[in-house]
C-alpha cells in the first residue's frame, strides 16, 4: 500500500486546495484563538476577559490549540476528505488510478493514509503556530512562559488528530457515496453547522434527542477537545466545545465513528461499478 | 447461422497456436432495462490488433470496463492474461485508455504520469520514454488543464503505455484528434502491434480499424454481429467501373462474376467483385476492346457494412464465400 500512499501524497501535496484549507485554518486559529481573545481581554475587565487572556498564554497551549477542531477545524477536514475522494469521480481519475492495478481497497487505503499524514502536519502546525502566538502574548503581557508538560502536548495532538481524522473520513465517505465534491461538501457542512446544532438545541426538551446527540460526531469531538483542555462554550470558549460526554467515552465514540466512515467508504469503493 | 460461419473463418485465420491474452465468454451487462452488452465472446491473441467496431452506444466501452474490472458483468466470464479482470495480476501488464482520458487537472502531464507510476510501481524512467513516444515531452511540464483535447488524448495513450504492457485496451483513442493526429495515432497503434503487443482497439470508424487492425469484431446493440479479418471486410467493397460502352462492360463483368453481382448506377457500374478478381476484370474489359475510364474500389461505409451483415443472411454468405 506504500505505493498508493505515495501517489495520494503527491496529489495532496501539489493540490492548491490543500494549502488553501491549511492556510484558512491557521488564519482562523490565530485570529479566533489568539487575536480576538487578546483584544477582548484588553478592552474589557471581569472574569470572562481574564479567562480569555489566560487561554492565550503558554500554559493553555493544548486546550487552545485544539479548541477549534470540533467545529471549524472539523469542517475544513471534512472538506479536505470530500475533495480527495469526490474529485476523483469528477475528473474521471477513478478509472485511471484503478486500472494501474493496485487494487481498489489499496487505492482507498493510500488515500486515507495520506490524508492522515496531512492531518498530522496540520496538527503539528496548529501547535507550532499556537505556541508562537502564545509566546508573543506572554512577552507582551510579561507573563511566565509556563509551557504544559510534553506528555500533555502529545496527548493533545493525538486527540486533536483523531477528531480531525473522523471528520476527514466522514468527508471521504460522503465524497465516495455521492461520487462528487459539491454534494458531499454541501451535505457535510449542513450537517456540521445546522443539523447537529438543531439536535443539540432540542435535546434538553426531548429525551430521545439527548440520546441521539451523544452519538453525534460534533458533540463527541467537542467533548474530546474539552477533555484535552479546551474552554467550553459556557466558559466563553469555541463553539461546539462541551463537557456533555466524558473524555474517554468521547474518544471511543469518535474512534468508532471514524472507523464506521472508513468502512462505508471501503464498502462503496469495493462494491460499486466505476462508470 | 452465418455469423457462426464468420466466427469459424476468423478462428481459422487467427494465430490460434498461442494462448490468447484476453478471453471473454458470454460477457453480459444489464443496466435496468438496457442490455448494454449481450453475451459477447471475444479472444485476442498476442501481437494481434483487434478492432472493436461499432456505432455509439453499441457497448464497446461497457465491454472494456468489464475487461478492466471497473464494472462487474451481469453474466459471463473473462480472463485477462490468465487472471480475473481487474485483479492486480491481470492489470500488471495491461495498459488502458477508457473513454475520455481522466487526469488530475492541477498536475502537469509529467506529474500525472508520476502519480500513476507510483500506483503501478512502474520505474520512473518509463515516464520520459512514453512522453517521447506520444510526442508530449515538450509540454510535459504544463498543467493538464491547459492541454488541448488532442494532447489530453495523447497523454492518455502515454499513461496506457507506462507499464510497458503486453495488452493494450484503447477505447476510441483518436477521439478529439485532428486528421494528422489521427494518422499519428493509427501509426502508433500499428507499431505497438508490430512490437508484439496485443491491442484491443475500439472505434466507430470503419476506415480507422481497417487501417490498423488484423481482425475486427463488429458490435451493435451489445452483440458481436460478426467477426472477420480486414481482408474480408475489404472484400466487401464494391468495384465501381466507368467504361465505354457501358452495356458491353456490363456483359463482360457479369460473365465473370454473375449477373446478380453487377448493377448499373448512373453512368457507372457497381459490381461485387472479390479483391483478388479485380485484375482479371480489368484484363477482360481491356481485351474486349472496352475503354475503361475508371476502375476503383469503393469501400462501403460502416452503415452499409452493417446493413449487409445484419440485413440479410444472403449478403453475408456472398461476402464470405470469396475468402474460403
Ligand atoms: N452507467 C450506465 N447506466 C445505464 N446505461 C448505461 C450505462 N453505461 C452505458 N449505458 C448504456 O449502455 C449502452 C452501451 O454504452 P457504451 O458501452 O458506452 O457504448 P459505446 O462505448 O459503444 O458507445 C448504451 O445504450 C448506454 O446508454
Ligand atoms: Mg464508448
């Protein structure tokens, strides 16, 4: 499968949209996780402003870096996955790649592995940019450079990666199922930004919706990032972050959902005619 | 019945001593109510260029997709180089261009081939070689999206050749090419056949397959209507004779090939004369003192061949009789 990983990696690396998505993510990270909280704290007093400033300091590196993964980061990862899988249908490259002979699941496996690698890069960049931003804040504020322990950083990276991987796999499954990009991205974003929000909002009123929401990708992603240290919405943190579900349960559900998306994509890839 | 006769003839003239590289038996594909491919039997031998001739919608692409494992047959079986279609073993030595060439628009031609070479585990020195072969080396660094239709098609052929395959499956590779490009493509396919590769070439142009193929299978409505060698198809071309006096010429030719095979058409005679008898007709006319101003073979259009092959059994019988 290494050969297919190499092929997919080359496609991803040279594809402009990969870099656009990465750039958009980092710009959003700097603005929403650092610049905005800093400006809020600067122009305001009170507990929320103090919390906002604290989140930008080195001690909160892990939580602040992964805070956006449950919603915005996840949405971008979903787009990345949907583009990777769906474009192949639009361009007619499915047949071209498959007739090279590596086998259908091998081609898909290569795509998933290359996406996984790309997300590793994204997570590392996220942490690096976050560290840089909080170092700047610390120096301006003359706050201590109180970095979290390495073990926490590694756990944070792994958990954050898992959340992004789940969304990317969801995108791959959608792109494969719809044999295209626009429908896949449209459906995926409507799900992430609309459907989940509506279910969450109604969950307190209807008991079965409360059960349903505990299985949702965004809710579990948000709970996982909260467990890693992200501030919840109630604390003025990023949208989607909540402590509804315990960290370990959320990790498990995220992993199961990721596996489920991969299975769906694999089954479709294997069973369907390429026309 | 007559189609079977055609198949028997084809079997006699094909190099049956070697293992076929491609065998299909009763290959069938049904899409809902549409029977896209209906019990197609096919054999392609090493070094043979097999023309798969049929109008649009005949089932050529669908058959090729099945042979490449892209779609599953509804019924029937096929082996490609002794393996199941679409299996890595079968695809290892098969190069294919199916329908329009599908490439990554944001990558250069060369990078596209690099990606494919990675998938197939082909050493990268092949990339330069195949780009050279299809005359794309000069533009290989440009993005695929900037290519003309003809360049895209040529890159598709380059991709098909990347693995240095024993069997090529080319689906209408001259689509979108200008006349010069078509001629080049035909030359390339012919050369590939001469190198000992087997080629399955589909086309809706009779002239095209006639010029490059050893054997031709005509497909219509998902069925192989007939299989024949190029010379057999050529044999069905009419001989057009313009001579003075025409009525005397009519008599002379009718005396050689029978009255039923000669028909007057305007100021010319349209005769069904086997290829090997044309010279004899010419001699007879001249020695009878007739002024022959025109003597040419007019190949039938694909439409006419179809009609003669599918329309009435008698026509096929005549067409085939002068070969055996
Ligand atoms: N995916 C599909 N779904 C439904 N019908 C199809 C599909 N692909 C091909 N067909 C039908 O099958 C027939 C054969 O098509 P095709 O193999 O593309 O013909 P050709 O390549 O000879 O032009 C046509 O009638 C076409 O409409
Ligand atoms: Mg076709």
